[in-house]
C-alpha cells in the first residue's frame, strides 16, 4: 500500500477476518509498529500497534462501481485525552 505521503507498507491480508495466535506471529513489524491486516465484509482492515505505544485501526472500503474509496482511521494514544477519528473519501479522477 502506498500512502499519499509516499510512505509504503507491504501487507498480506488474511481472508475472513483476523487470525490471532498465542505467540503473536501474525503481526508484522514495520516502521509504524506491529501490523495485522485482513479482509472482512468487503473491507480491508489494518490493525497497528504503534511504536512506542498506542493503536491505529484503518478500514478501507471500495464502492461497488470501483469509483469511490472510503478510508476510516482511528488512532488511540494513551497520552491523548480523546482518540482521533478521521474519514477520507476519494473518487476516481476527483469526480463523484
């Protein structure tokens, strides 16, 4: 996945939902922390345990026509008073 800032993450999402193990081997380390990605109900979900602490959850949804991408991001950091919640919507060629 290439973010708009040029940051790149390599993902291997599992189908059907998250798969957890006792050893935590399903988490992959990257520069943000430890990530787990999966597909569920038409969404791509990325759970990230942020370094040095905190949690980020991203949900990516593409509409049926393949023209609109909605990204919901939630960041929970124990140092913040409230969690951050963002929704971004992108349309193909910038038109609805």
